[in-house]
C-alpha cells in the first residue's frame, strides 16, 4: 500500500523516508512489498496506515487542498492531528508504533475479541452486550452508523453477544479477525503505558479544528488533543456522531485519505446525500480533485445566485 503514491509524488515519498528514519527500520519496504503476515501485526499495521494516510494528505496539500475540519477513526485520529499541525509526523509514527505494541501486549492472545453487528440499532447492541457480559467485559467499541456497531471485550462474552444479536434479528453478526479487543476496558494497561508517552510528547495548537472520537466534539488545542488520545484507548469511537457534527458545521464534501474505502462506505450509511471520496493512489486522487473542483464550482454558482 502507498507504493503508487510514493512513486508518483516526491512529497509522498518524503513521508515514507521520514517514517523509515523515525522508526529506525524500513516501514516503507513493508508497505510496498510486505510480507502480509508482518504487515498484519498491529505494531506494524498502525504506523503503516498512518504513513500512507499522511502521504496522501501531503499530496492533497501540495495540490492546494486545505480542509476546514479533520477527523480520524481510531488510529486515524493521529493522522488527523498531524494534518491539523498538532503533532509532528515523526512523533506520531513513533507513538502509534508503541500504541500497537502496548495494545498487543495488554491482553494474552485468544482472550480478547471484536465482532461487527449489522442491522441492529446501537441501543439494541448495547443492551445485548449487557446481557452477554456475565461478569466479563463486552461493550460497543465503534459506533459506526445506525446499521453497524462493532463490539469488543473478552472473547467468550463477545461470542455470547454475537449469538444473542443473531437471535435478535441482526442482518449479520460476525467475529472480526483482529489481534486485540480495541476500545474496551481490557485496553486499560495499554492506555496507562501510552499516557506516559503522550504526556512526554509536545502538542501544538491546532491549525485546523479536529472532531475527536471520544466526544464527537470539535477541539482546537493541543492539550485537548492529547487528553482525547489518552481516553480513546479504552472508550468507544463515536464515528456517526462525529460525522453528523461535521455536517452540522456545514461540511459539504468529505475526503477519506489512506488505504482502502472503509470510511467512504460507512459514510454512505450515515448520510447518503453528502458526497464522500477517497484518496489512496494517483487514480483516486484525480477523481477526488475533480469532485472537489465540481463542489467549488457549485458553491460559487450558488453564491452568485444569492447575490
């Protein structure tokens, strides 16, 4: 992932070079060549995704694109804070490398799990988790849309919740192939370790407002950003609320940067009538720039009509 961007744009290649230098090993080679088994390790996955996302953002920036707001889903909040100027990229890529290590080490393999519940409302899923807990941890972890909630916790409790959700009429209730129960109370040891690193890292005032995962609220200070990242480790991602906050603020075009189109797909579940495009390679970049130019033209025409 990211190979075509790095090959086509020197500014993207520079991001990969900076990541290699900051981490002390060639994460760029892992992104471009694999092996997939190594890339799937969360301590590698997290800095790899961050690097590709920032590379895509830097290319957009070079093309004159400046967002009015930024937000990121879970790990993506680090990318958003780099884009907003709160974190240096080198600091961010080192932080997420350790974040991945801490999360992996917080729960022994096999003891934690996550599952996606589709077709039940978030409130229904929360009630199912309460019934399934039986003294263990299981709770909503990603509130992605009215149609999709991801749950996280002890493996046995998550499995019980999946069974209950299926019985309650969920369209799908499936275990996810993840390495740890992210955004659950089981991540408390990781949060405590990461907090020390975050408090030792400088955060600058935000040049672009950020909507945080934990509160779905706009922040503008580095201190607020740091506290949100600390709390984020064990608290759920309020993604739908975050997107609706941006729509209420007047956002009319959303651009997903980084590998894949997961957030673009989720956005269609949240608000189908607001356009959302992604940028992960030169082809998708061209499409996004065309859509942005069209949106600007439509906005200018609307302004002229109202004069």
